[in-house]
């Protein structure tokens, strides 16, 4: 079972401490995955607008978050 799957299961735990820790870990993982995919898209010539459209955010938001990396 992958780490993400384990974390997703823990996020639904009856113990709030376990569930909240899992949610926080999933949030960190998601941020890392987003950065990897944005970097990949930029290397393949995607515009900030194209990336923003796929993420469901504004061009300005995605550029502010990832533009300096």
C-alpha cells in the first residue's frame, strides 16, 4: 500500500489526533506533487495560464506560488 493511501485511510480515523496529523501530511504531499507537476509543465513549454486552468486557479495565483522556483 502506498504512503498516500495509508495517509488517506488515517485521515478518516476516529481519533482526531491521528486524523489531523494525516491531513497535515497529505497537505504537504499535495504541495510537493503540485510543485513537481508545475515544474514539469513549465519545462514542456506550458504557459502560466495553461497551468492555472488545469489547477482551477488564476494565472496570477499559480505564478505567485511557483514563479520563483
